[in-house]
C-alpha cells in the first residue's frame, strides 16, 4: 500500500513539473540514443569496410605455392581442391585459379595483360557486376571452350565506348577467345586484379597460354593451380582451418611437420592483416568520439538532476517540518528519477534505432542493430537515473528543515 502511494506521488511529481521532467528525459535519452546509434552504425561500418577491403577474402582460405620453400610436388592442384572439400568443415564453396600473362593489342598500343583461368565458384572472387553479356557456365569453366569474360579496364582499352564487345574474338598472344561478358569495375580491393584481365576456363588457360614463370624450365601440370580459394562459413575459426589445411596438404605432399610448409595460406594481394589494423584504429577513433559525447550527455543529465532536486529544498523542508518521514521522501524522489530514467532509456532506444535506420538509407550501407548495446543502454539509463536520484534525495533529506526553508 505504501509502495503504491509512493509510486503515485512520484508520478504526480514528474507530471507536475513537465519542463523539468522533459529536460531530464531529453538529456538522458540523448545519451542512450548515442550508445544505440553508435553501436549500430559502427557495426554496419565495420561490415561495409570489411567488404570493401576484403570482399570474399574476409573468411577465405587461400592456398598457393610458397615462393620461399621449394617443393618437388609443385603447386596445389584440382585434386588437392577436391580432397580438401571432402576433409575441411565449414566450406561453403571453392574456386581454383591459374594466372598467366599475354600481349593484347588495344586501340592505341600493344601491352601485356593478365589472363586468369577459373574453375569452380569463381564469381565470389570477381566481386563485380556484369555490364553486358553473361557469366561463364559451369560446363564452360570445366572444359576447354575458348570463351572469356573481360574486366572493365580491358574493355575500355579495346574500345567498348564505341561498340559492344560481345561475341568479338580477341587475340591474347596468338590464341583467341570469344568475349561472352564484360565486367564492371571491382567493388573490393582484392578483386581489383581482375579489372584489367581476361577470365577464361581453367583448362583452356592451361592449354592455350604459357603460364611458366620466367626462368622455370619445368612447366606446370595441367591440373596445377596458381591458387585455390575456399570460402568458409562466417562462424569458422580461420586459424583452425589454416592448421587443418596445412596438415592435409603436408600429408598429400609427404612433408613432415618438422619442415617448413611448401604452401602459404593467405593471399598477399588481399593484405588482410594491414587492413584489419587500419579498421581497428578507425573504429577506436570513432568509439572515442562516441564515448566523449556519451559522457557529455550524462554529465548534463546529472547536473539537471541535482539542480532540480536542490530547487525543491523548500518543499522537502516543509514536508519534514510537518512530520514527513525522510525515508518516504527518499523513496519518492528515487522513484521519480527511476521513472524518468526508464522513460528516457526507452525513448533513447527508439531514437537510436530510428537514427540508425535513417543513416542506413542515406549512407547506403548495412546497419547492424545491436540489441546487446540497446539492452546495455536501457540498463545504463535506468541505473544512472536511479543512482543520481538516490544521491539527490539523500542530500535533500539530510538538510535541516530550518536551513532548507530559507531556500
């Protein structure tokens, strides 16, 4: 009964001073909204930055021959790819690539371009939309068809602005391939290697293009790849996957664990570690600004809460002089701040989510709503309101009535 009376008294006190209550709600709601918006925006920012920097490589195992440790077995092959697909857990798909160079005669000059032979789920690594034409079919990438996709840079060099290049045959160092699709510029940094290149079926590249590195007498086998990519599920531990792949590759190559591995398991073109460091540094900077704004909002709320309670010293003194119980006064003032903290927390959560949705539309990148951050913000707002309310009420209740009545 007493609890219900204290709650009604607290609600009446909050509604009786709408401007003071509104100022308290707005100051605390801004702090809560700051936490929710920042957590959601930074989550989406991290995902977008990861996509722009890494593309499919954020969770990709890339196996290639190590240039530092010689191996009698040679580069990884399509047979290795098939074996690893059976043994590794969490693999969504895989692609094998062979890389070559060939002279291309453009509109103004003849220059060297890169030719990539693809096998498997090659589209995940291209990370570029088609401007015109079609993709290489599964039957084509598994055969010897002389068809190709060309990157945006190569298409520009061949005069795409003046005419369509579809179904034209281009000469790449003698062998010719028919253009079936033209790519737009890559959307991620690692995929930029395909902007000025031709993509052909794997076996066609092996058969029709000389892929031997300069100075190497032994040519690669017909099923050997320059690198093999395994696209893993997001929840997979990449360090564990690399260990498993190294163990399997060593077993197939007959290389003991006591020797250095003849294979590497990261793509040097992706530069992932450096990109991760840059992303982490930028995220820390943004969180610093967010923390400063949060602290400023909470300081403002605390100042308003203390000032509003201090302004009621005369009222509290009169209640004490009339026989009021200090504990009831403490309970009422604490409930007032608890109510304000709850309303502000919920309002801040709604404002933060709404702001994140608007930012997602304006910035055109995904916003990851963090319900953990939202829950933390609600608890933080309510706890802060309750704590400051208790402190302000304790100060007011301990003030001597005669002194408080003077104002």
